[in-house]
């Protein structure tokens, strides 16, 4: 990968220091910015036009880049120029008016209720007793109980913490049987914790300190879930442990953490059909996203919404 121009490096440093972007996201953005340079080698950033952006999208598409990857690349280019254009004296953001090919809205399959119960009840396996087993059980119960995104789960602290320059963004409120979660778009919401999740957390928390190793930093001290090396658990470890458990209990499908979120939404709507409540718990900004998750007919969703939301403002015969 070629070195990036200084303004692009400065933008990535800004995202890391001031926006708290994850290393994974920053690495993806670095690759996307590199794509732009490869499409137009030698082009000065202040000479980049909308035409150059469109040509870059076309070239990357011809090279086999998928719509979702193109959309992310455009988001990176748009974000960079929006940040840099005023300082560089550019009249406009050259990427602002360019749109990527439509991204197909596909989601992992939901588990059936019986499959979700089998995964969490662990038939044929001993009760969780080791710190790792108790941690995993608590993680998976929370995912299914509250419909969290994977990044939201790993960001949870065991309680609200503010010290030494560190402040929690997501944390447990176990006495209230809920968690405060900082989600997409910088929005914070409260989600309930079911009784099984609370029991699993109460079993895990006394064992949590066994995974701490030596001197720790404020982030590690605050983290609810720790990895085997004593640091905040990584999303990849959650994925691997969940898939491992699914194999042990004999599920015939691959299980991803996002599949538990999807299962939560589907099962909640099947039982309660309360669109507004599910939308709030998932942290969706609008109904159409919830409709995608639940795979229900949109007209049915609209009817449920009109009946459930006190300010829907529609009258029906």
C-alpha cells in the first residue's frame, strides 16, 4: 500500500483522536483513500473534481469491487474532502454528489426460537463454571436479550466510570436490569436485560477479575468483558466463541453475533408485534430499517406502526 498524502494522514489521525474510530474502521478508510490515489496517480488533491471521483468509482467497479465496498470508499472520500476542503480553499466537496451502486439489503438468517434456546441452554454440556465459559454465556445472553450490535456489546463497561481521562460510553445498570448503549450515529439508548442475562452477568462479574493480568489501564479496568490476555474483548473473539458454542450444541447453521440481534428482532415481533418498541431497542432511526430486519411485509409493519405509535397521525377505517 502506497503512503497517503499528508492531508489524508491528518484526517485519519483526527478520526482516531477526536472521533474515536476503531482501528478496523481506520484501516478500511486507509485502504479506500489508497484506492483513490491508485485510480488517479499523481493527481493533486486540490485538483480532484467530481469527474475524477466518478471515474474512480467506475474503475473500481470494473475491477470487481462490490457495491458495499464502493459505498464505503465513497463515504471515506466524501468524509475526507468535507473535512479538508475548507482548509484547502476548495469551492466544493468533489465527492458530495456522487452515489455508489445500490447495495443489496441482505441480512443473516434468524435462528428459530428452538435453536436460540438450544444455543443458550447448552443441552448436553456442563453448566458454565470457568471464567471463560461464564463470560461467554453472559455475552451471548446479553446479545440475544437486548439485540445489541457486536460493537455495542464489546464497548460495554461493568459500571459507569469516569477517571484518568477515561469516561464510559456504554455501561451496565444491573440493579435496574438495563444497559445504557452508545450506538450508531452517536445515539445513546437504554435497553432491557432479561432475567437470564442478569443471572449470567451475576455469575460472570465475580469471576471477571481473574482475567485481569498485572497493571491495567482505565479502559481495561472498566471493560465488562475481557479476553484471555486481560484486555477488553475483541469482536473477533466473540465471533469465534459463539461459532464454537454453536458447533458444540449441534446447531446445523453458522451463528454470527449479528444473527442473534436479528433473531432478537424477529422473535420480539413474532410475539409482541410492537414495532415501535423493537425499533427503539434496536436503535434504528427509521421504520424501513426495522422492516428489513424482521422480513415482514411493509404494509403489515405500517399498520402495526399506525396502531402502536401514538403520534403516527393516520386514521384507519
